[in-house]
C-alpha cells in the first residue's frame, strides 16, 4: 500500500536527516494480479511493434504548421523573443534562486528549511512537467547563464567566446557525469539534508559551471549543467518547438526525431533511467538486507549499485541499437546509433519519473511552498503561504495511484516504441543522392522487423524490470 508519508525523519547530532520514501505502490494495490499486469504490459509492447511493422512503413513525422498553429506561433514568437520579456523572466528566475540561496546559507539547519524541497523536489522533479509544458524554458532562464552573461557584460566580452575552445565531440558527456553526481547526492550522500553538505554541493555546482563558462564560453553550460541537459531532453517531448525560427505547436513525438542529439546523449538517458531504477531497487527488502548484513561500508555498496544500474541501462540500450547498423541506409557506424536513438528513450524516462515521483512532487511540493515564505525560520509569511496546510488526500486512493504508475510506465514505453519506430524508418529508408531520405521511401519489411527486433527485446525487458522494481516488496 502507499506509504503513509513520503518522508521518514530521523534525529541526528547537529540536525535532521531526510530519507526519501517515494510513495511507491504495493502489488496489493493493483486491481489485477501482478503477473497479469507484467504480462499485459509486455504484450502491449509486442502488439504495438507488430502493428507499426505493417501499418507504418515510411517516415511520417514532420513538424509542419497548420494555419491556426501559424497564427498562434507568430504571436508566441513575438512575445517570447521580446527583449523585455526575456529579461523579466531571467530576473524572476534569478530571484527565485537567490531566495533559495538565502535559505541555504543563512537559514536554519532544520527540515523546515525550504531549500531541501527546492533542490530535491522543485528543481529536479518539477523540471519534468515544466519542460513538457513550456519546452526548453531552462535554457533561456537558467540562472547560471544569467550570471555568466552579467560577468561578460562587466568584462565586455562575448558570452559565446571563452579562453579555450570546447571540443564538439565532448557533447553533453559532462552533464551525464553531473547527473550521476546529483543522483549520488540524492540517494547515497550521508546527511544529504543537512545544510553543510548541501552548501558544498551547491557551491561546487555554481563554481564549476560558471568558471567553466568563463573558460569555454556559455556552450559549457549546455554541455555540463545536469539540470539544463535533463530539462532539454524532456523538452524534446514538448508540443512547443522552434520551426524556421518560430515557436510552433507540433506533434510532441516529432521533436524526438527531428534533430540530431549531441555526443553523450545516450549516457544522459542511461544515467537518468538507471538512477530511477536504483532508487526503486534500493528500497527492496533484498537490497536493504544485503547492505545491512555486509561488513563493507554502505556507501560502497550503494555507489556500486547505482553505477551497475546505470551501466546496465546503457549497455542494454547500446546493444539493442548497435545491432541495427547492418540495416541502415546508408550503412552507419554502430557507435553512432546509441546517440541517434537516445531521444526515443525520453518518453520512458518521463514515464518512470511520473511513476516514481508524482506523489513526491504533489505532497512535498506543497510543503516546500508553505516553508518558502519563511526561508530563515524567523516566523515570516512573505508570500502568504506559511499558515497553509498540506493536502495529502492522494494517499486515500492507493489503487488509483498504482494504476497511474503502471499506465505511466507502460505508456512511456509505448510512446518510446512509436518514436523508435519513426527514427528507425528514417535510418532504414533508402536515401537519395543528397543523402536525405527520399520522399515516400520505404525500407523492406524484413529490414524493419529484423532491424528493430533487438530494441523490442530491450523495451520489453525495461518494462518488466520497471514494474518489478516499482512494486517489489
């Protein structure tokens, strides 16, 4: 059943420690036997593949504008690109982060300090729905970019230019390392919800990103900030996208296959999916008893477990994609395919995020908003929220929550299959003399089936493993 509270509080010397308990459902909350749920989910993926094999034989996603969308996009583009609007949004977001910084460096070392919820709930979990609704909003409003822009204005230098050139092949590999670091902080770091620990991590994030931008230009932020890279990956699934310079309403799945992802994109999605999988696995009875019964330090076990989960996701996805190489036209190098197919995993990442963290966002997001009015613990009520209460009625409907979790995981995989099928057709379809896919070109049925079969096996494995981890005792 759903945990009565998302957090368990433990008193330690010098402060309080927050142990996340992500409101995960139990098998008994499901309206059907668990075996039926897993089998049905796997069957849904197989049926989806079979239907797509025969009904969808040529690439069809194109981010085109219809007349209504064009009118809407003209207005939105004028607003979004207005200099005053952009400055106002950047200032507001920067003030939000400065307010959190006030709580971090001058607040009390108690769980009532809103900075903990700001970092672990608003910044990390909240960026998923915001990126789905608003597209690449963080790329525009990132306070690190605002600070770097201010420093460049003072120094009268171009923000795009630094002291050295950042190699293009580096891509977003630094962000993949940053995602591992944040996952380690969130899931493993001892005393992670004490101010001294969080201050060290926050300062490291600020210094590494801003100084890196000074050295390499602002492209460093796009390559190394785990929050911006995560938000940008999710934004690929947003219905809002720039087409020919205009903010356009498009098919969300078209955004997953319309652009070429940078190097390291496969590592980013593997880190995101692997960390979520480890979050579930670390709460199982087997893992808890294994760590407790060992004479090795728990942090060593936990770090190893986190790395193994990320590597398992990365290697399985890599294997499922590199086996597509013989069927691509023209023949592509196998090492390129995990990067090209990486955006198709985004729906799965979003589905897992909803399944694992939706209750956390709903309940702890409210609690953070309540404490947001009093960052220093002095009894302030700046925004009028300090006397509000948390609505935890979501816990009164454990079966509904469990169903939403299953639907989120299975639905994310189905959308991932559709996107993977579309991208595969783009890679399999015969190309014209200019190297582009010829209009109406269709790869053979054998190519479509055999080329995607390894990825189907990987998707089914992810679905079954995700449900087992989510609902295991």
